[in-house]
């Protein structure tokens, strides 16, 4: 199986690039003290470079090869027409600091997308600047902080975070200088409303609430939850990672959320890129709009028609990154919304939720279901039954690989033991869902009759059961040239 | 097998006192729950630790846990081997995987701790 | 068959759904949403009607056509985003479905492609910068700078940082936004006289600076050392084909905008935040890290490691809240560095240098224009114009030239000109000619400007 590092392919004098000769007279060189003496980069020929990367890519599971039910990540199909549109030179070859009159197409696209996202989520304004969901969280929490301080509310230094929350939530609150107060979940998997009522006070800045929740459930108490926080003088931040379940079925803005982040690389089909780039726009109610990061795109009516400009909201929290936003991702999300329209988006939610409930119905006998109720677009099973037989959720996940599936999210949320979070998305066929269900049922049977085959999985991958303890105890985070010389 | 010659906290630390010096570590139950230990973050010698307050952290591949002092006193020695061999905590939590030696300030504090039998009950192996 | 075949990525049909509804035990999909409060259920979404593929592409092409593409102009605009040559192989590599439609490599056995590609990226960044360890990316140069400053505060226990006044103003702004949250202080210092202040966790210097000029990192390093502060350097990755790497100046943390490494300008995003530091500080480093290890059969493999620093484990005590970053773009940067290699990157850097200096020489000779500073520079420099920059730029546009950035806030009528290996001699000479003509127009009596094409 192909296994070389770039540095092991390298040989002196090789290169994969061509450059024209210098066409201007040479200038005086820089003084020696500024210059480097060696540039230790590999030297690889183009054919070897291409083979290297193509063969590497073949070692990956991806949506385009495999069912990828990673809960909370919404691994839906990435439409290829969006890829084509995103490659037009008029989008690719523009500089963010060009005069605005030369990028009206790009600014219009951003303005429209701001509006679409606000409309879809029942909010009044949006920023497209944040580069990822966590970045959007930080943006939203900083906006809440600015809003409260503007009103003289310096004493509000606590952010309430459910114990089921994604790790980015408390990490974000801490980054924004807040104390994190955890709120437990109740027996039904919903937020413990009594605990929330006891926790809110005049020190509450905000509640960070994911809806649908990280358990894939629609917390029916949502209106009381948001009202409880508002009554105490706090705001409600919405983690919109699970927006895929409710497109066209409910708007977060109608449920009492003041601010929401959206993951374009989840709900709006932009590719995950092996870990990014994503994009995390934030939509807000009018009272938070003045605090949006700068710049936002505005439209002015002139006698020659509409003109799009970049503008700074009057009480902006400032920038959260350089330039305007992850435009290449925005283009794809825009194209997706234009392709689907309102009815297409509603169908997305309907099918995402149906697919998840269908899989749940097929699996709930064989696996422990901690919260036996209707799920939304994803659901959480527990491997505790199999654990009693010596088979852990980790083993189940690895065995799924043998059956040709990417494992679901495991060991999250933290409040479920041996958790398996499954999100099929709407872009999978019934046949695929049935095949996955069959595999999960087969593994449950194997756990009883031949657990060893599950515990020793996966069996056919290029590497198996990597030693993560060693990787953490003796970190090797870059290639070593001496070792490379040995392998070459 | 929970050693009888020492006392325990509810947070799974043990303490064994020899001539006024308290040796501190974590229990076998704790190391099993944690998984492969990759890093232990301990205070410097000379630091004063206080009973039931956080004195450090222990990391496995997938988890981080706080370490709580079973007794108060000045840290006089830190296990020098844990830096390069954190796996000692897994292999030998009661012996080679010891973490701190503390000059015991107040022997009465030991009364606040669990006996081996009480600890056994606490973790449900009674 | 004349009906509208709407775009749909949903394979299941009505009959598939009917069977599934039966298995779930409900009569309709509506029932699945019954927990949503009735008053707000099923809202209208006021969005434009859907577009079939051909219509969508037509619409997107129209939008794109209303942007002036740098391919149709001679571009001299920089300021953090640059037009550099991108070898064709790079885009082919990142267009591999198995790269771009995969996600964060949580299951290493089925993600060795991603993991090894990122491990190679980390290694290449270390080779390039002379640092010991690099992470697998951050969002962009600006947020990477903010995270470096936060890391310095964590390491030193101090509440304030110093940043040079010649740093990219957008980066300073991002830093302020991040610091505001934790009530940390940002002090802007004179780059020529860095402070040795024991209250500062680090001194941040951009080299070459925002205006293109080389700073004196060794001076900043000395002052930082005196004060027990960290040295953070912001660099231009292309410049490292030529310039002494930050590791050799003793930098503790190095950050950069990686867009120049194999990515097109793309309207300023997505970008690539490069972040590297010393091995000894690794536990305080934000971002994903890929490490080498062995599998159960002793074969070399790669995994995400030191995850206990990160939010999914350490939650509110994490080094950062970052989760999804810029993996695909890091892979592009790695492919770029590998494609160019030792020879190629050096050649690109040298061409930028010589072409920029040629442009500066020509412009300095134009009456009315002057070079704002007499200091060594790499690929950008500031000129003083005889008229407001906005006027000059408008004139240049008419000549199909995208002029440099208006930096009048720093230098009266100052324009920041960037020149890369993609600017031909002809373009540079056209720029000089156009600047000369622009000056004449500006200096002339008030009259209709008719020669703007």
C-alpha cells in the first residue's frame, strides 16, 4: 500500500513548476543579514506529486464515496453545479480591496445571501464574516457582551450552557470572558427547566441553546426557556448547527432567539473540505444589528439603480477576521439556496427528519435508546448493551468500516454513555439507509455471537487501530529528515 | 484490590503517610476510567496544596481530569519519572505511579478522608 | 414532459417515503414536527423561485460578469491578499472528491489521506519558517495573530500585548475585538523603538511589514527577551523563499496569511491562517495537530493528537474554541510548496523582489511621484501621489489597471503598490505610463476627463 511522505519522494533538482525568466533588470540584492542561507523544501516532479496526492486521497472515506452519518455534521451531498459556479473567474479572481464599483456582482451576492439567511431563520440582519461555526459563536457572544455593556449592564458575567452542549459553546463563552454555568438536562433529554429557572439571575448575560438539541430532539419547552432568560434580563444565543432539521418548519427568530449562527458547510451543502473551509454566518434580531462585525453589505438606491457597498454598523464589535468573509463558501451556499427555493428547503428538512426517524425505528430494538421519543434529523443511541458483552462503541464504529460505512459520531454528547450519534441527512436513498441498518443489526448480533470480530475491527484498511496514546505521549508533529533518508 | 494502608478521596486520589510525609497518587479505578495517561500536570516543589483543592491535571488521549489534594502541605517532591513515562500511572497507580510527596500540615485532616472499605463502597465494588 | 424539473438532491420518492412513514408509525411527515409550537409552525420562507441548473449557471455567470476580474486587468493591489501564480496541479489536487467531500479526520483508519496531507503541511510550514511545530491551520492571518497573542498571555500570565504600528491594520482590529472579550490590553508600539516592558506578554512584529518594508526583528527580539516577553512574528510566506526565516530570529510564535501559497484572491476568503511555535509551548497551542504514530501491526500512520488542548475535550478551559478550520486550503498550500520546491519558491520570491524594485525605480522617476520611504522592501512599497489616491485609481481603472491600496491615513496621498511574479514588464511600464498621465490630468485645469476608457 502506497506510503511515502513528500520528503521521501524528493530528489535534488526535481521540480513541478515552470516560470518565465525574469523580464526586468535585477535590482541591488538585499543585505546578507536579511537573507536565508538554506531553503529546505522537498523537490518533487509533477508526475510524482500528482500520484502522491491522488493515492493519498484514495485512502479517505468521503461523502462522494461512502455513507457518512456523522451526527451533528450534516454530511449531505455537495452539488456539483455549485462547484462549477464557484469557479467562474469573476468570483475567483477578485481582490477584496478592489474599488467597490468593480465588484458589484460579488457584493450583490453577499447582500442577497445576508437577506436569505435572515429570512430563513426569522431574523432581521446578518453578518457573513465568521469563518466557521465556532467563529460565529464567538461573534454572537461578543455582540451580546457589547449590547449589555452599552446598557450599563456590566454585572452580567455568566453564560448558561447546557451539559449536552458541543464543546465549542463553553470554550467560546470563556474566550469572551464569561463564566460558564452548566445547566443539566432532564430525564427526557430536554433542558431541565427548573434548573434553568434557579440559575438565571441579574448576572445572566445569555443562555447558549442548541435547537434541535445535540441529542437530536426538539425541546418542546423552548418558548418557556427563552422567556425565562429574557425575563431575567439575559439574551438567548442559538447554536444553529442542527438547522437542517427545521428549514421551513420553524424559524429560530419566532422562538425567542436573539442571535443564531449557521454552519454553511452543514445545512447549506458547501463541502466540508476535510476539515474546512466552512463558514459561520450569524443572523440577529434588530436590537443586535448595530453590533454586527464590520463590514456588512448594504444596498443604496441611486438614480442609476441599486448600488452595493460595504458598511460599518454604528456600534460594531469590530472585525473578527481579515476581509469580508469566506467568499468561496458563500458563493456555493447562495447557489444552493437559489437552486432549492422555499419548497426545496422545506423538503430538505422533511426528508432529513424522516430519514432519521426511519433509521431510528429500524435500530431501536437492537441498541439502547436513552430517550425514547420522536427524533429530528439525528438521534443518539447508546452502546451500553453491547458494552456488557465487552464490545464498546469504539469497536462498533470500527466494525462499521468493514461494512463500508463511515462511522457515526461517537462519545458525544457527553451526557450519554457510549454514545453513537447518527445523522443520515436527506440526500441518502432508502436503499442506503437499509444497508446501513442491516450492518448495524449484524454488528449487534456479532457482539453477542462473535465479539472478537468486532473488537479487532477494522480489518481491511491500510492501517488499523492506531496508537493514539503514543502519539500524545511522544508527539511527532513533523517529518524528520534523517528518518526520511532511511525510508527513501 | 484496594490497598488498606492508605486513605482515599471521593475524587479517587489516595494518600499514604510515612513519617509525616504524605505520598499522593490516583487509584486503580481512576486510571481505568481515564484510559491511557499521556500527561500529568503537577505543581512545582515548594508549592502549598490545600485539602480538596485542585493541584493539577491528568490527561488521557480523550479526557482531562482535575487532581484534588487529599491533604494540605508543602510539596517536597514530585515524581520525576512521570514526565517521560506517564504510563506508570496506568501500570502501577499505587506504587511507581505516585505523583507528589507533601509535608503533612495537619494529621487531623486524614479524618476527612475515606478508608479503603468506604472507598470501595463509593465506587460500587463493596 | 414540459414540467419544471426542480433541482433536488433527495433520492427518495413519494413511494419510498410512504413505506418509511409506515415503518416509523406515522401517517404523514407533518406529524414528525408536532412538537413545534403550533403558532410558529410551518412559516412562509420568502425566497426567490428555484432555478434549474442551466438557469442557475446563467444567473451566476451574470453576477460574476459584473465583477472586474484581475485576469482582465493589470493588478498592483496587495495589502494582505495577493495575486500569485497558482500551478494547475494544486487545483486538481484539491478537486479530488475524496479530499473536498470528507470531513475532520475523526476516524483515522479511513482518513489517512487527509491526515498525512496535513502532517506534510505542518512539516512544510516548519521547514519554511524554521519553527519546530505548526498546526493544521487557523481561519486567516488576522485571527491567527489574535490567537497567538492569547497564547502569549496564557504562557506568561500577563494581561497585555504589544503590536507594532506597521502591522496590517485589519489584524490589529481583529486582535482588539478578541481581546475586548477578555479585558486584555493592546498596546501599539513604534516599530523602530520596541518597548522592553515587563507588563507585555509578547511583542508582535510583521516582517515585511504591512507597507512592504523589512523591519528589524533582531531588535524586537532583544527587547522582548529583556522583558521576559515572547516574540511573535507575522510573515509573508512567499518572502521566505528569500528572507531569513523567523525561527532564526528566535521567534516564539509565527503566524501568517497563507493565501499566497497556492490560493487565488477569491475576494479575500476563505483564507489560511498559518500558526507555528516552539515544541516546549505545544500544550498551549490552539488548533488541530496531526501526529505520527504506528498501528497495531507497527505500520506508520497519522492521527489527530494532543486533542486534550481542544474544545471538544477541555471545553471552557480549551486553548481555543476552534473546531472546523481550513484543511483543504492547507492541503492546497502544501501542494503548492511541494510543486514549487526549493528552486521554485526561491525563484518566485526573487522575481517579486526584482519586479517590485523595477516598478519603484520607474515610478520614482515620474515628476509628482516619490517613494515614501528609503528602506529595504520585498514586494510592496508606498509611493506619494501628486493627487488624491481615489482620483489616480479611477484613472488607472480606465487604463485597465487596478492600482495599489489607498494608505493616505498613513502617508499623504500614499498608495501601497504590490508587484508579484505575475506582473509582466509590459504591465509595470504601462503602470508607470498611466501614473504619469494621471498626474497630468490631475494637474490640468478643471475640465472633462475624456481619456478614461
